[in-house]
C-alpha cells in the first residue's frame, strides 16, 4: 500500500491486485444474487478501464453472465477468449466445459443427447463399484505401516481380495473408523500416487502410468469426437502431463483417452 499527499490530506492507495480482486468479488456476488446484467456491465467496465485486471476468471464469469442472459454468441466469445488466451488453467478447463454444454443446448439433437449421456456416465463411473458390491466398513489404525501390510489388513477385515503389483511400496499413517472400503483405499493410496480398480472379483492396486506393467489393467479407454473444437486444440489446452494418455486421429477428429477412471 502506498501513501500520497493531496493538499493536507493523506490518501491511501491500494495495490492494483487488491483492487482487481475486490472488483471480481463484487461481480461474483452480483452473479450469485442473479443480478446478471449488473455483474456483466461491471465486468465489461473493469476489463475496458483496468486491463491489468484481465484474467481467465474475469472472462469466464462474464461468459456465464451472458449465458444467464441468453446471449449465446457473446457467451461463446468470452469462453473462447479464456481457452485461447489463458490455456492450461482451471478457468480454461471450465470454459471448455461451458462451450461443450453451450453447443449441446444449441443443437438439441440426438447426437448431443448421446454425448451428454456419455459425459454423465464418465462422471458417475466412480460410483459403479458401489452398485456392483456392498461396501464393507474399515476400522483400523496404521502408523508408519508398510502399505502392503495395510492392504493385507484391510483385505482380511473386509473379506475382499486386494492384490498389489510390484510397484506398490511406502509407509502409511492413517486412522479409519467405520470408513467405506473405497474411501479407505483412496486415503491410503492417493498420497503415494497409486490407483485401484475393481475387476469383478478383487481390487487391483498399482501405478496407472504407461511406463508400468499394470497400466492397461488399471485403465479404461474412451473415445471422444468433439464438434465444437478440433481434437488437437483440446489436447493443447491440457497440461503436458496428460500427453502420454491421449492419442489423436486428425482424419476423424477423434481423441482417445486411456487412463485410470
């Protein structure tokens, strides 16, 4: 914060970042109160008069305001600004999702309904196991215990086989009190970077990376055919971390993703 003198008065000026954040929070509050026009107007003024405030979150919120006002073209333009000007960011991923949903609304065809169903299946995939088997509860305390011993103890308590590949190693400190089996598995495995998958008769645990032998057994493959962006453009928006899991077919504009669910 800086201090300047005007006549005999001391004037405190806030840093630009603070002012930008304040303006954004005001716009966000207006949006949550369903005052979409006011929020959009303030966002436009801020972007015009304060270019230092421009970021992906500003444009994303403006796009959502336009969407709520049924200004589809303006909304699409703002979402595209986010994906093109601020790639590999959380707002860019959200804008990409908004573009997807926007195109579904516009087309209202059987094809778009099918894509929506596929997206819902993908989002709900983590709950499929709960439908296949009853989730037993885990109660135990582990302190710097070898992870393979932890998995053995959980398997013996629940009566469900858990098989770990030869990459699984490390120490675990965790206390479970009547925790559903899969929630316990996530708590034990996620900090060490491991994944699990229900095969129908047992859980397989390992490293879901293309460099490891259990990758295919731990992974699922899904094929996506976007109709609002090129498949290679979508890949470019994602972090390079996901590169090994994605294959493109430019001829058919399809993207194949293989990885842990």
